[in-house]
């Protein structure tokens, strides 16, 4: 789990906790359909309602163990998707929004790593 945003900054009153959860795809498939497992899907489909209810803004990345990280030509489609999603969120959590910028989405100007995030392993 990666925690980022204002919650781990010096901001006095952060609005929410931004959390990227790396969910093991194999474990997720193993529990699918079992009692109590539905939250795995619901938490990410209704991100805004989870944020309102718990103060956590969750993002899911399907974790896929990859043995041959330096040989992308040998990766499966799932492995490539995992690497792309992991890289996107790693990049995002290292950016800072630019002051006075009306459009707060990622841009080339905000691309330089300027902060970090907290990784928690469960």
C-alpha cells in the first residue's frame, strides 16, 4: 500500500488519505465469490463513496509477481499492465502540483520528482 498526498505532508488539515493498494491478483482470484470478498471490488468501483464514508481515496493496482523484469519481450499482457500501472502511480505520487495552476492534472512541467510517498507492506 502506498500512502500519498496531503495526509503525509505538513498540511494541517488534510481532506483525505490517498492510498494505492497493490492487490495480489492470484490471491484476489482465489477468494473471489467467497463470503466477505466483495469489498475487494466494491471499494474500487465506488471510490467517491469510500472517500466520503472513510476519508480514504483508494486506487487499485493488480500486483503481478514478475521474474524477468529486464526482459519485457517475455512478459505476459498481465505483467506489462502491472508494470505500467505501478509506474503511473509511482510517478504520480512523486509529483507536486504547481502553484497557481488552474489545471491540476499531470503535465510535463510537473513531471520532475519533488516528493515521495509512504509504502506500507501488509
